[in-house]
């Protein structure tokens, strides 16, 4: 009996040992496997990262190649599509400074025609002289915005659209002067106070229908931009009503000039509700989301900024007259 018990204890001990070894081995293996899996996972992520970078490089090179091909197909630069830049502008203290900055940008762009449209009853001396000295190919137009459509000094800037009739005057000039059967042209609406990277103009140069890209410092965001998936625009990264068909700022798109002739009535509406100006215009051109060509590296680069210039104060002019008998010379143009 004691012998049997002895055996039983041994047997029990052996079984326990075996079970323990089995567990130890398995557990050991498990952690090894996990470690190995983790390593593989990290490795995969590294490769995936490299692949994403290479794909980006490839896209960029393909784009450069496409641009070079396009240029070779148009060896004479005068045969490149002309970029028609439509700029509404109005008289204010900062006007000449804004126009000077914009002019110096545009002077660097080949095959460009600047359509400057003054919001005024008549063409002003300031803008007339400024354009005469500009060394740029330009057209000078004017059309006043009726008083009831003007923004009051105290109004928030989104209350009424600005530059509407002026952009339409630019479109009318194009319809009267551009020949879509012989010319190649792209139309871009460039406000006088924004900031433009020169690369932007080459991005839009070969627009087939409508090119789109992000705009920096707009909509109370760092940027707004089209949401792009597999090279297609799927929606809009905007805070304000992203459900708009084209939730895009004026600075964020360019159109092929020939579109103006397919929809000869298309223009900007002065009656649109807040944020509807661009969307309704593109809709009136018969554009669909499918027509949009995402530029600026799949809409990942900011090449234009919706900058706004601080209003200058002249509060010392009066004080100057009171204290010294005269202020700044009104004959000196600012
Ligand atoms: N503009 C105009 N008449 C006006 C106000 C503005 O022609 O009464 C022009 C302005 O020079 C600019 C464009 O319209 O080129 C857009 O105006 P603004 O920059 O004031 O608009 P925001 O930047 O506030 O959208
Ligand atoms: Mn502006």
C-alpha cells in the first residue's frame, strides 16, 4: 500500500512536471512568435512607408513628364495656352500696393493676359497709369457695383459677394475677344489681395475643363481643399457647408476658356446666398464633380493664400494738420 502511494506520488509529480514543461515551452514559443510577428509588422510598416513615398515621387515625376510632353508638343511658348487672369479691383488706400504686388507676381508668368476690372463709374487715373507702365499684356475695364449691393463698412465680409459684376465683365470681354476654335486659354479669377505662388499658374496651364487645388488661410481654417480619392474629387474639406456642390473659394479653381462658349449664359449671380457664388457659377457652366482635375499634388500643396490686408488708418493726418499746419501732400499718389 505505501509503495503504491509512493508510485502514485511520483506519477503525479511526473505528470505535473510534464504539464509544466509543456506550458513553459508553449508560452515561450508564443512570446517568440509574438516578437517575430511584431518585427514583421514593423518591417511591413517601414516598407509601406517607403512605398508611399516612392508612389508620391512617381506621381510627381509622371506629372513633370506630362508637363514636359505638353511643352514639347508646344515648342513655341507663344503656342502655350494663355492664362486669362480676371481681377476685380476698387479704389481704396491700399489699392496701388495690392496691384503692385500682384503685378510683380504676374510679370513672371509667360503667356498671360491680365483683365483688370475696376469697380467704378469710370476708369481711374491711378489704375490707367499703373497698367500703362505694367509691361504686361492687359485689358482695362470698369463697371460699378450698384450701391445696394455694396458691403457697408460695418457689414461682415461674407454678407454680400464682392467683385461679381466685375468678374462678369471680364467673362463678357473674353466671349467677345477670345476665339475658342483658334485659341487655347485658361481663365482664373485672381482677387487683388491674395498671394500667389508662381507654380500655381503652371498647374492650371493645361486645364481641360476645370482645375482645382487647395486655398490657404480661408474659411477660418488653415486651408480649404477638395477631398481627393484615387485622383477624383469626392467632396470638400471646409467647415462652412461642405455639402455645397462646389465648396471652393474663387482662388481655388481655373476653367478652360472654351467652357464659356459651351454655356454662353453662364456667369456669377449677385443674388446668391452666402458661400454660393463659386458653386452656382460652376453649376451654371454645366460642370460636374467628375470634371474636376485635382492639381497641386492631388490637392496636398498650398499654392495660393486668401490673404487680407489690414485697413490702413489715417488718424494722424488730421492731427498733423492741427499740429504742423499741413498733412501729407494730396498730389502724391499712394
Ligand atoms: N472688390 C471690388 N469691389 C468692392 C469690394 C471688393 O471690386 O466693393 C474686389 C476686390 O478688389 C477683390 C475682390 O473684389 O479683388 C474680392 O474682394 P475682397 O478681397 O474684399 O473679398 P474677401 O477677400 O473679403 O472675400
Ligand atoms: Mn480678399
